[in-house]
C-alpha cells in the first residue's frame, strides 16, 4: 500500500513523515505475527511525498498461527494452507500491520508538529490488489464505491483480470484500488482502511471474539454510525457472527442518537441500571424504565422517588400506581378500538407485556432510546421463547422521540407513558411534531405526574420532583393547557382523566390525556426546523433540517 501527498515550500509534502512517525530517509522493518512489515519512501520532496507499506507474509507462520486451517479460518483443503492470496492481496493481515506500524498515526498523535494531524491534506492511497468478494452482497468496484465514497473519497477501482493474456476468462475477485481526497485526515483514512479492508475481503485470518466489537467501534468513531452501509460493514467485519453484529448495531445506533441529540451515549443509554430485573414494586410511584433520556438511580426515598401513600402495612395491598396507570391506558386504548399500538418510551416493556396479553392488539411496537432498556424488555417478555404467532405481534426498536421516524407511521394508537416530563421543555415541540404531526396515529394516550399531588407523598421533600430526571412536573391546569394547545395545533380532540386515588383538594397522582383525531381535522401543519434523524428513513412531506436543530 502507498500513501502519497502533495505540498509546497511553506507546507512541504514531507510532513507526511511527521504524521506517520516514520522518517523519509530511513527504511524501517517491523515484526508482525505473520511476517515482516517494511516502511520506505519511494519519493520524498517538498512537492510530492509517498510512503509505502509492504507486508512480507510468511506462509509457514500463517499456517502455524491458523492452527492448520485454511484461508479465513475455515476448514479448507490442505494445499490452500500454503497456496492462497494472503501474501499478495490486501486483507485483514494488512489491516493488522497498519495498526502495528502506524498506531500513533491512527490516533492522530503528532507532538513534533502540534495541530498538523488535525488538518486534512491531499491524500492518494493506492492498493494494487484488494479482494472485493461480494458473497451475495454485491462485489467488485461497486462494493468498493459503496464503502468509500460516502466517506469523502474519489474512488478509482478496476477489476484485475484473471489473465491479461486471456481476456475471455473474465475478471477476478480482486480490484486495483486508488483513493483520493483533500478533505480526509490521515488518521481517519488509516482507521477507515483498518475496518474496510477486512470488510472487502469478507474474511479474517483469526477468530472473531467479542472484543472485535470494541475494535470496530473504536476505529469507526466519527464516521461509521452515519455510514449508509454500516449494517453491511458490521456484519462482514465481524465475520457474520449474528450476536456480535447485533451488539455492534445497537451501540452504533446509540452513538448516532446521542450525537444527533448532542449528548453522550452514557447519558442516553441509562434508562435501566445494571441490577437484575424486578417485577413492578407495589411501593413504586414511578414506572421503572420507560423514560426518554433517564438518568439511573436507585428507587425509593433516598433518591426522591415517591412511595405510594395508598399502600398500607396491614391487609392486602391495593394495586400500585404503576398498575393503575397501565389499566387506565388499556381502558383508553379499548375505547379507541385500536389494534396496532406503539409504546413510545417503552423502557423494560411492562406496558408492552400487558398489551401482548390482550388478543385484540395484533401489532405492538416498543420504542426506546436505550439499548439496555430494550434488552431488559426482551428478557422480561421472553421474546426468544414466545410462540411464533405471538412473537410476530411484537417489535422492539431503538429510536429517539424528538426526531421524525417513518417506523412510527401506520399505528392506530401511540402511548407516551411517563415520558414527556423527562424532556427539556425546549425539546418538547420536536416530540409533539414527531408524534402528533409526522407519525399521526388515530389516538395518542399521554400520562404524566400531577405536581399538585406531591404534597401527599410523605417521603418527598417539599419542592422536590418525583424522580431525579424529571425536567418539569405540571399542575392540572398546566397539563390541560398543553394538551388543548397540542390538540388544536394538530387536529385532535382531547379528554383529560385522573389516574389513581383522587384527592378533593389536589387531584389524582397521575393525569392522563386521550387524544383522538377530529373527524374534520386538516392535515398536520409542518414544523420548520424539526429534523429527521440522520440515517432514518423518512416519508414525503417529512420536514428535513433547514434551520438546524430546533434547540
């Protein structure tokens, strides 16, 4: 592989040596697990500088390291242990050599020239033989273009013929590849090659263990989450190991959602803690999980989560507030006649489980921003053990409620159970449009705490909210004002109901709003500046970012 750059007297091309941490006047040799890697400079001047990496693969070491197995670690005929393409084509062997030889360059470290590694510079990377094995997913120059062009590269890929003297034999599975760009940093280019060379080959020379997911996400930071072929990249990089691919895709989606929402993945993926799953506690006033962007915390008075005052120490305990809330939601859904329901902010799947118990609900979607919450929901619902017909009724998806999402369209009803109070108020209009305007189900059920009732929680300090992550809690008048405004804006009729024991002075602990599309409702108005999440499919008429994020 060769890496070339251009420069001038003021910014010489030989700065490439500082970026690679390899002096242009030296030939250097490095030991790798399968042979020796050599770095040298065919040309080094102010105007043009080229660094070359040559990996001299030892076939005997390849066999010993592979424990006698053939190419890619698959059992192959004996001759393939010694006669294969590994010494001649860029594959995972070259990717490992890249990381061994250019480790500091891949990190973007350049202490000798501070700031140099942060700036893009003209780059041309050439590889004379790259496997581009489609394996049923498309191959050849087309696959190369699908992988590199979205990253800002101009791609020149030409199929290498099986025999130049016999063109009738056709092309091989190898391409001669050249990449050119003026907008890609060298560190990013090396990270991309480290990931995409094994992807093009579709095989690795070593066993793919769970730590390969961490390697993929580390090397793909900043570019992989938004790549249109990220699913293909993850699948092929991880040698089509389904469990690892699923883990990688969940973490990539989390990174994408967090970046779109200007938060860290840790802030987003915290709807559940790491303790074992528990059934709903009878003394819990809040629903475990099911919150958008929730911060983890222990339940109970120590964190300010309220204890239900209706629970008595003697005699049978009445239904918890969480159970009463779910019963009220189910009643509202029955009244609408809905059969396809989306639980938005589903948390650990308590409401999804209740919906599945009712045969009238033929399709149930559970959506949450937290991958860990969805994993907990899958365990709670025992999705891997459900009968086929039952499993076909439920889908768990990862997504953010403040972005339009085509997956939410087509449902009879949507539920926002104890969700809205976990959003910052400036973000609430984005959720309103994403649910009421873009998804536009026939009915929407919203529940939220009644702040007036907080004085009845003995364990709740005066002025405190019921959960550490609540950004606001509304009075009955405030909730009514919000619900009526949303209904008028998006063409719904709304009915408000109390949930839980009602106090003559302060009302019920939870308030519920049932929205139904008005018979003569016009189309939903557009909300300029409300973005569709990058990489999420949209439908015609869905707003796209013009003014940027509404924050």
